[in-house]
């Protein structure tokens, strides 16, 4: 990723501030974003609002996987969301935004929705 592309992103926290297999919430350009770190250290960001309950809670969900797909299960009704795409694995018609993420010098930067 170029320096210009990173400059357009929002620094949200250090990687170490995100628990392994956990998430944190951040406000990025007025949007509630959930940022996660999976068991292998990969960092992902999706919208924080659970579309089934309208509550801003996905960052507090359970991080894991379904097969090879990294997911977070909502703490409300337990639907699983693909951390790479935001797609709900339990209802093909539902998704949350997924965001570009990069880590530079240990700091997580979140960009545009993909």
C-alpha cells in the first residue's frame, strides 16, 4: 500500500490493543467500525452495527472460523459474519460493510468500505 493510500486512512489503535481472537470498536469518519484480530494475527474491519438487532455490538462478538472463513458471531442473535467481506453466513441477503485495513509500524489504519 502506498504512503498516499495510508494517509487517506484513519489510524484507530495499535495492533496490541486488539485482543487476539477479539475486537474493538472505533469511530471512522462518523461510522461505527469493528476491528478484529484473528488467531493468526490477521486484522479485519467490518461495520459494528448488527443488522438483525440494530445494536452497535459486533466488536464484542465471538471471533472464530467456519471452515477456512474467519468470522465473528454477533453477541445478540449469534449470526456469523465473514470478517473479510461482511457477508452474513446465516442469511445470504444480509451483510455489513467491510473496510480496507492495513497495519503500519504496529498501528491499525482503516480506510474505505470495500
